[in-house]
């Protein structure tokens, strides 16, 4: 980075102090931009970024626990707190559920049923009468995965049920797509699209082209993972969010895609652990 780039970086730090520990990654990120317009776009997107550090994350977990106990309208006796998993691969919902356990215990809900696998929760609902479900996850992007879970629930349900949801963060478009299908829906950090909801024409079209040019620097295929499927974030949701955990694949891949077109490791600003993304 040149002097102007460093000045922009240091001006960003008071508002995005998580970047203080990302200087090397920032140097690599900004240095890979080909012109001032691309650099300006990256700095503007980072200005709007929502990063949840460890302390803030724990505070949001307290809010989720309070929602479950006080605001969901459900009683502990027939309630399940449910994750999103439908296979053997761990995901962010399992991480959230594990961290919620001691908080719920502290608040008096030690014996609430927690079911990380969604399909198992449906079976318990049918067999054990646990007919109040609260779907928990860190992030909702396009809403596609949530839609799939609700379709499965409607197909397999053999009894009446109510389902609520509580997400730490999520895209407004994805939230609006699914919230009417829940008895109640809560998202603590609703987000707009990073480019499409920020800029007006003709700046929007220019920003889109600059981001496409930046994505062209990334390796287009890693094993069977196609960059095209993640362009502008999975589902093209243009997310600007991460926590100290695993970055969502809904984030612009320029911030987390692990390899460039030369198959060199990028030391990316964010880390996304996903099966198949290693060479």
C-alpha cells in the first residue's frame, strides 16, 4: 500500500477496530486492487462492514437466550431449540447452540431440549410432543436454506406445531422471503446489500463492474467449488458481515476466497472454512 492507502486504512480503524489485527491481510487486499476506483470501493465497503467480536458476540447470545425464555411465548416443557443441520457436516447453528447451553442454564432453562439436527427435531416433534420449535442460526443470507427446512417440516409433520426463529444477523431480502412462514421471527442485525442498496445509478453499475473485475483475480474453480456460485456472495446477497467465527459464504468472495488465479494462497481478510475449498 502507498501512503494514501495507509492513511485510508488508519482512518478506518476507529470505526472498524477489528482491522487493527489485520494489517498484513489489508496490505495484501488493497495491493491487489488495480486502480484507485477499486481501492475506493473496498474501503467504502469496509466502512459499512458489521464485524461481531468475541465480547459483542456473547452479548448477542444473551439477547437470543432472553428471546427464547421471555419473548418467544413458548414454555420449556414442549419446546425444542433447533439447528439447521441436515447432514453430518457441522455448521454455525451448532456453534451457536453449544454456546447457548450455559447461558440458558444460568437463566433457568437447563432442561430445555436442544436438537442440532433439523430432521431429528421433526421426528421428536412427531413422537414426543415437542411441538414448539425455535430455529437458531448465526446468519441468514438468501433464505434458501431456511425455505428448504420449512418445506421439509411441512412435508413431514404429523401433528400441529408452531415454529419461531432467532438469527444473530441476516440480509433483509432473505428475512423478508421467509419471515411470514414463522409464528414469530427475530433477527438482531438486519443488513442491506453492500453495493445494490448503497449506491445509486450510475455509481452502482460502476461499483458492480469494479467488484466483478476484482473477482476475476480469484481462482474460478477449486475442486468442484465454482467461484461463479459465490459471486457477490452466495445467492448474490452482497453481505458485509462476519464474526470471530467462520465467515458466511454470503459475503463478497473477494474478502475470503482462498486462492487467486495463479493458485497462490491469498491470506484473505476473512476466513471461510468450507469442504472442498482447499487445493
